[in-house]
């Protein structure tokens, strides 16, 4: 193993975030998340391949990227890619963050369906919606 390339305990991570992303652990356990080392020369090939596969998400491991870089890339990808939703996580992001920097590509329509039907929104936002 190359120094700095230690693998993440993804099972532990997805278990930790099940309160904010309840479907991710199931997707991981069913091998429906593909983990890819980010590379400037291969990224566009991988991202274009995503709609043709059955994976629920691609997680691009961006080991040396900053939070600002991830945010900028994520914003750009959400502008040009109308079928995917792009998210990012960085170790500096807090309690539910990944231990390495990542970009996450998911099917936009499927993700919205999961949020509406499986759960995502915090109870406080649901309570305020119910009160209206």
C-alpha cells in the first residue's frame, strides 16, 4: 500500500451517517457504490459512464483536494450535468464528513425520490412544513 493511500472503513462510515443518509448503508452493503480514485485525465470518462451502470453512486476519492476545490468542482458539475446530483465531503466538514476528501455522483431523480420517500429531511424542517 502506498503511503497516504490507506483505505477507509466505508462500512463504519456509512453506518455513522445513516441518520442523514439512511439508504447509503444498504447501497454499500449491496455493492451499489463504486469507489474510484480521482484523476484529472480519467474523471470525465468515469462521470459519463455513470448513467449506463446500475450503481447508485460513484464516490471519487480526491485525496489531496481541498474543501474549496471540492465545492467549486461540485458546483460546476451540478451546472453542466443535469442527470446527476453532485455532492462532496471533506474531513474538515464536521461530524458526518468522510475521512478523506470525496466527490459523490448520484442519479438526481433517484436521489430526490429517496429523499421524499425514504427520508432525509430533518424533523425540524418536517415539523415546520406540517404546520403550514
